[in-house]
C-alpha cells in the first residue's frame, strides 16, 4: 500500500501528541520498502514520518528501532560524533505494524563531488565511518541484526556472484576477476565490525564542515568494514579519498587490515551485481538494463586495464 503525503501527515499527528501539521511534502527517498514524508508543524519544526510498505519492511523497522535506541546513547556519551534519528512517537497501521515519526536532523546531504582533500569535510567523513566501526559488536547483536564471521561473509559474496553469473548478463572478464578475489584467502582475513551497511550521500548529512547526522540504519550488521568505504572510493575525488582513508585509519584502534581498500573497491563492483539481481528478482526491466550497462562499462574498463598492464612483445 502506498500512502499519500496527507495520509502520512495524519499518521504523524496521531503519533506525536500536540503535533499540529501545517505542511507536508513527499520525501525524495521514498522507495520500495517505505513511504516517507516531511511534515512541518505550526511552530515550523520539521518531522519525518516513515511507514513500512510490507510486512518484511515492518520487521526490519522494528530491528532498526531497537538499534537506534542504543545508538542514541552513544551519541549522548560522545562516542558517535553525529546525530541519529530519535523516534518521538509511533502510530499503528491498519494492516499491522506501525509508522514512526522523528524530528528531522539538521544538515543537508553530503555531495561527494564537492569534497576536497585536507582536514575538512572529507576527514570528518573518515572519522565518522571509523566511529561506527569502533562501536562494540553487541550494539548490533542485541538489536537482533545480522552478525557474520569473515569466512561466512566471503561465502555470502560468493553466492551473490554465482547467482549473478546464472543470469548470463555479467561480462566474463568480471566473473573471472571476482572469482579470483573471492578465492584469495588472504584478502578475507579481517576483523568483522559494526557496519552501517547502506552508506550513501542521501544517508549522510553535513553542515558543510562536520557530519551532523547519519540516517538509514536498516542494513546495519556486523560484517566487513570495507563495505562502508566502497561508495567513497568509487565516487569521491581522489584527493578527498586520501583524506578520508587517512582520517579513518587514524581514528581506528589496532587497525591491521592491509587489504581493506582492495575489498572496498571489490564491494563497489559487486554492488552492481546486487543491483542486477534486484532488477531480476523484482522483474524491473529498467533496473536490469541500467545494471547491465554499468557492468558492461566496468568490464570494458577492466579489459583496457589488462591490456595496458600486459608486457609488450
């Protein structure tokens, strides 16, 4: 069921006593799992209302809410240098489950293309990710979210590659490349940490100098810390990447992971395979077409790299 912004505003007023909704706008981040809207009240305070679209999303929301309660305590203690959504109320849904409402966090989405090297926002981003990875794993375990050992996580990635290969839509050069990296045991010797699991520009807020908030904790787990760095290594300017990784490494304690960057780059490539699988499973031809185009471009890039590295006769 997809709800109108006005229906979401009504849920917000039911969830938070005294909330007098005066304006409502649909969120640009509404997807296949949740309806979201931004509500402004009579005192010009802004609220986010979030309602699951199906039972699985409702179950994921409940686990996320358990996690957010613990994360809030880490924010208050200064362990986390940014804010997280703080639920102000909830309203039951007719089909089961509940919608939740929380004050909108301050800041705007981080823009990777505007990042520069040095001690500014790029370094703050590196410290933010490191702070997440330094959380005790019990933070996730106690919320009932997934926990993986390193070998089990490697096997999970292998299963994704095998499923993607069966579609017949992944270039052979990529399948060979991924298989080689997945079979490299040394590459997968890492200490699992708490990971956000879905870091994107839309989930990281900034005031232009610091990271002010992190949203979208529904994919949090104990797994490979490289996953949270993948989006940055793939899309951020190279000088910013250097500042991000340096700040990240300085913030981590006892970080001994020589293959962290290599796995992060691999995670960025495998994200294309997961996008393809999402399109196939949901029968969305436009998603499949988009994924195939990106995989083809990546395959051509890998081939060109191989030719450039090949010894001359």
